[in-house]
């Protein structure tokens, strides 16, 4: 749950999803509210991470601390719809958390009304396997992906079987072209450079009638030649809340590996680029996709310093009214 000290920093219409508390659910009293909720904020492997015997995960195991891979949910309280952004290996917990936002949803309703996937790296799409007949056995679950991800899924098992057995129905979007996910909910997929040998990678801009949220969990670099110098500030200026790739802090967590060859912009670089935005709109830039070794997950002094500059971390359960 959100520490009290943090809530005062939060700009904009943001609050916590009260898990399992039907009286204080998101949008309660707001009638017709559409909200974007954070369902996880860790890098693909979550925390603790398989096999990690460094203090980050040793301590997490001993404390029972768990950070789920990055994902968002979109909740429409008036129409009763739920959409899941990313199918992570923790899809069961994340769908349960999302469903807790709509406690009156019929048990015969599909588990969610649609799934969006940014790209096919393990932390972002492996959860799709649980839609198969061994587990949830969904029926034509709308799955929004790019043409290249759709091709990747159709040409590789076990994903191809999900399509063949109509457990998912591929809805192919055009990179860069905004589409209507559901009434009053629009998504713009934004192509980003990120190791695209087998498929492309998207960021998503999710907009409701009131506001927009950017979800950009994975990018190789901000200064790629095809992006242009205004790519990052331009994107952030178009949204109310931006969840950005915070995989690594400054390279100290990489024990000597050259930061220049790590395919993620370090948080210190991103913060430098967005210094004035964070000052003017504190809390609008929020880091997600945090690696288990990232010191901001473990060092409260560092986190306080980051917050004093107007930046913050995504928190599981936090909601933004869109
Ligand atoms: Zn990732
Ligand atoms: Zn670790
Ligand atoms: Zn990735």
C-alpha cells in the first residue's frame, strides 16, 4: 500500500486500488470513471528473481516481499469492462487484482474483456499460455498486438494453438495509429526501438475522456536516430502520467558492465532529459519495469532524492482517472 508520505507528492487524479475492499473501490461515487491501474512494476523476471542470490533477492525472500512484472489494467466502472495491458508470468495475481476493482462483475463474464501486449519478451507475453485449455480456456479473448507480434505468435507453439483453438482472437493494430479499445477508451501504439529481431515493440498511450497515460516499459535508448531529439519530451508532454522504462538506475547495479552497451536508458539519463517536466509537474513521470537489482527498490534515501526532484516510482495498485 502507498505510504502516507507519498500521497502528498502525487499530482493529478491518482489513488490506490484498495484490494478486496468493495466499499472504497476505484471510482466509487465517481460514476462512469475510467481508470488505469498499475498491476506490477518490476522487470520481466519480477523480484525475487529466479536464481538471484544477491542481497536484493535474498532479503526479498526473507521478508516475503514480491514485486510483479510490469503491467497495467484499464477499468471502466460504468460499463463494467476490464482490459489487461501485458500478459506477464504473474497473470493470475494481476487479473485477480484487476477484477477486485469490479467486485460486482458477473462470474460468467470473461476474465477480462481484452489483452494488449507491447512485445513478445517473456515478462510481457508469457502469461498468454494460461489462457489455453490447460488453465483458463478463454473463448475468443481479444488480443491486441502488432502484425509482427501476431505473426510471431501464429508461427510458434504454444501460442499458435491459442489462435487455432480460438482461445484468443488476434486484433492487429497499426503502429502509430490510434484505435478504440472500448467505448471512450483509445489506445495509440507507439513503436520504440527494442531488440526487434523477431517482432517490434510498442509503447501504449491510453486515453479516456479526461486524461492520457503513457506505458513505455522497454526501450533500448532515447537517442536512436529514427526517434528524433524531441521524442521523449514530446511523448511526456502529451500525457498526464508517463510510466517509463526504469530498468536500471545508473549502472552501479550492473557490477562493472559497460553502461553504454546495456540496452536500456539508465534512470539518471532519463531524469536529466526530463528535469524541467518533473519540476513543473511533480509525480507525472513515474518509473516502471524496475530490475530486481535497481537500487531505488532498496535504498530509501535514493528514492527520497528522486522524489525531491519531482520523479517517482510506479506503485502496484495506484490508479489514474482517465
Ligand atoms: Zn521487459
Ligand atoms: Zn536480485
Ligand atoms: Zn523486452
